[in-house]
């Protein structure tokens, strides 16, 4: 059974950093497109970052230069390192494998506030 479990969310001040992790079981991350998406209240779910099965890395315009996505094949986990966080980054962050029709984690809350 496929399971994706996010961790690392929480409350952080503007300008701070967080590192999100996604532990996968029942599926190998190296054979799928993997990514992070986020959804703020009243807004659509948007792409944060993804790595395709061909190795291409894509970032949403609002996070480019501040966030870095990575994948640890040996541990079957992926991460999102977030720097210079802004209040606009506040959202529930979801781990994804296989795109919108694939698998999703339950999400982890990231709140950026003073």
C-alpha cells in the first residue's frame, strides 16, 4: 500500500527557514515524478516544486530562488528546503508522487508569521 507522510511543518517567523520531509512507502520515488504542492485558504492548490522522472526540476515562480527540492533515493524520501520564508508562503504543503492523478500525503501546515 502506498503511503506518503509529510513532516517538518510548523510556525516560523518571516525570513526564517524550514525543511519539510516526505517519507514514502509502497512506492519507489526514483521511478515517478515527485513534487510539493501547497494550498492556502480560499485558493487553489499550486505547484511549489517538482522533479520529473527525467530529472528536470521545476519551481513555482513565487518560490524560485528560495526553495530547493531534493530526493534521497537510498532512503526513499524527498525534501523541501525553504529559506527566506514570507507570510505569503503560509499554506498546507502536500507531498505528491505521480502528478495530480497520483498519490498524495495528508499535508503539513506551514505558518509564517511574526
